[in-house]
């Protein structure tokens, strides 16, 4: 087995073990308001950072292309309280239009 597969399997085992440890946390701790708010804030922060990295990262450099326009279009659709499918279609349509006109 190559070293790469060892690390992939080790990462999978670690992720599974951490997930299983979550079941051992007492319910009293999970119902605490501070823990609930912290978990919500961490989730939102992680999602926002992953979104930005996937939007502007291009290998080891930062690039501004049609993905920025797609993110802006999706954000506007979210602000208008559009259904999720409409948000996705707006983002995809904006990216397609921007790439068609030659940006990105």
C-alpha cells in the first residue's frame, strides 16, 4: 500500500473517530445556549471561508473571474429570498453569461 493511501485511510479513521466521540457528549452540554451559538457561528464561518476560497482561488494564486459574478448573483437572489433552486440557477446563469462575454 502506498504512503498516500495510508494517509487517506488514516484521515478517514480520524474523522470517523471524531464523529463517534460526538455521540459521547452529554445532552446537558449540547442544550447549553452558548454551545449552540458557538456551533452555529463556527458552521457559518467555515461555510463562508470555503465559499470564498472556492470562489477566488486558482491553484496557488487569487483570480477574479466569472465565479465572483456568480457569487454576487446568488447573493442578490438570497437577499430577495428566492428559493434555493432559483439561487443556484441565478449563479450558474451569471457565470455562464460572464464567460460567454469573455470574462473568466
